[in-house]
């Protein structure tokens, strides 16, 4: 039995009780991987395989398994890497590099992954066309120990081009706690949003996409109430009548960033 609960301030409200167990070795990711308009649940099972639970009006269905992934993989993260309109599963390898399992649009993923030379990283990992060439790129925090360096590996028609570029987002002692991509300024090129964490301080970084170096802008965020860690997420949320916005969610709670989502 698995319980799904929704956070309401400092309280958790029971949403549903599921008649099956969710045995995940990492994070649970939500996304419409079968293309029916409902959010599905994807995670990495302790046995080393991806599991998908289809979502619908009746809630989550029993899980479907496969494929098996490389031993010690981290993730998954979901994103449309090849820009075919289908969500793919992205995982990081302890041996270095990222593995992309292409989605089939029906809730499954290809058995043989595409490997990207992103080097050592423990995440976060996202995808978007940040150089504006029409092909998906992979972006991740560089290094297993965290840090303020963002690595962008550029994609081409057949997947990874093989070249990556590092961008320093802030002070050396900071770490990337959340990462997202979106055309924030509406110029047709994907931009980067990141939250840097250093002790109790947090900072929003906006990187304007395009060829060459990211044009960086920084904004201070409210300090955390205690020594914070770089394990949060950037998410879209609708908190008022003005529409969706980007928020940062970590163990401290929810922080509004003042950036509207498109």
C-alpha cells in the first residue's frame, strides 16, 4: 500500500491510497509520457529498471516495467531531448555521462539508451535548446560534489554533438540547488533558471540563451531558516489569478521567484 499526500503549509493531506507499493530508489517524476493529457508517474525501481504508472481519471494504474538501466544510475529526469513531442527519460551514470532513453509516446522507453558526454554529475539534469540551433541540449550541474558550474552539452540532428561548455553561475562555494529551462523573455530561445545555495543564502540566476556564453543576471532570494542543502527543485505553480509562475521547493518550503511561467 502506498499513500499519496499533498503538502498544505506544514501539514500533509491524504489524497489517495494506492493498492500497490512504489519501490523507488530515487525521485518520483510526473509527466505525460503516454500522450493522453494526464500526468503519469515514472521512477527507477530498486531492481534497476524504469517503472511507469499511467495516470487518469481513476488515479494511477499498476506499473509497467522496463527497460533495465545501467548499474548505479541516478534519476530519472523527464524531458523531450530529441524534440519529437514525446517525453524521454534521462539518467546520470556514476561512470560519467548521461543516458537518454527515448520515449515511445505510449508510456514506454527505448531499451538502448543514447549516451551524452556530460561527465561526472549528480544532477540536476534538464534539456532544452539553449543555443538556439533547433536541437535539444543537455544541462547539468558539473561534478559529483555539487558546485556552481553548469555544463551544457550541445545536441545535433542525431543526438549529442560531442562538445560541452562550462558556465560558472556564481561563487565557488555555492551549489546549484534547482535547475529549469524555458523561454523566459519570449525571444524564441530557451533560457536557464537556476537557484544557487550557499549555507543559508539562496540566489536566483537567470541565463539568457543563445550562441556563446550565457548572459547571466542574479537576484537575491530570502535566506533559508537553517543551513540549507542543494536538493530542491524549480517547479511551475499557480498560486494566484495572474497565471503560472516559477517557484523553488526544498525542505525549507516554497519560495516564489517573481518569474512568470509561459
